[in-house]
């Protein structure tokens, strides 16, 4: 399905032909592509920011949300493969990091063009994930309380009952997706991994952070940011600079050692 303008609904804005390089971004559970609305201005000509828009939110609000991670990853892999070739990386925050990780694995196993780097933000290493609460089955009022606790949903949205009725199906689908995810061993990724973590969520030596190193054959790095699980909302400039800086630095290092 294409939008009226002829581009895929999976991208918040149509990717430009001839882009020098691209950053594909997945948001957190219950989030949408607007998480990355400031990134293009911050990236400038250094890269094109391609925020992924899942069904059931924003301008795809009336579409049925997807509950299976494999369905999302498979669809995004197909969409990326349809674009004109350009170097790219994948970034994801929280649930989005799991989507980014499994997308990279799928592309590698299918023999498709790989991202040059994987960036995982505010997400436990998949083999070290902490147990999740079964919040996707909660009544609407209790689920709204959970969202209020997470403090990532604007209060005006939480206070609008009609809007919440439209939004909650995607929220439930995302939380179910995260709850149902099961890590499986596979070939180590042939690309570097950078982890972004919040100082208030993890200790510097937390295995949930450091065990991401076990998923790659290439380079590994960790960046720490002030804040908790949603530090991404307060450090957009620093995160964009870290992503583009690490991408360039590790790509040059890999080219030298080939």
C-alpha cells in the first residue's frame, strides 16, 4: 500500500533518491515516528533520517496494529530493500531496539544488504532481558496509569478519552510484542553495535548493557546519558552526534583493517 504521494506508509517522510546515507529509526512501545521529528534538522546533510511508522498510530491510526515482532521486521526489511541503494544504519529505542536488532539479523540471514552499524538504546541485551509486566491485558484505566508512570505520553493525550480509545490498541500491540519476544541464538552480527543507556536505569557494569557485546563480531561501544529509560527525549542533539560520529569512526576503522 502506498500513500497518496506514492511513497510507503512505513516511512514518516518519503526517503529521497540519491541520499548519501540513511538512518532508519524505530520508536519505543506506544511511540511513533514523531520521536525523531527533530533529528533531520540536527543531522543536516550528514544523513537522511528515516523514521519508521508502524500501523495503528499517527497518520496510520486507523490501520490494524501488528502484534508480532517478526511481522514488523519482515515488512520493514522489504521496504528498505525496495529503496535505491545507500549506506545505512539502524537505530531503535527500547522495544525499537529489539526491532532494530532483529531487522539486522534478518537482513544478514537473508543475504540482503546489511546496515553498517546497529544502535540500541535503553534496551537490555536480548539474552539478559529482565521480566516484563503483562500490561497489554490490563483494563484501559490501568493501562493509562502505566503510561502515566512511564511519563513518555503527553498529559494532554492521556486526558483525552476519545483519543486514548484510538491510541490504546497500538499501545497494547507494542506491549504484547515486547512481552512475547523470545531471544534465540543466531550467527553473530557482522556489524558494530553501539549501546546508548541512561545513567539512572543501569549501573556502568550492568550485564544488561555489556552483554550486547556478545552479539557482534565487530566493534562495540557504550554511550551514557543522564536520565532514566526515556533519556532519548532530552538528549536529541547529543544522540544524533553520537550516532553519526560512531558510524563514521567505526566505518573508517573497519575500512583500514580490511
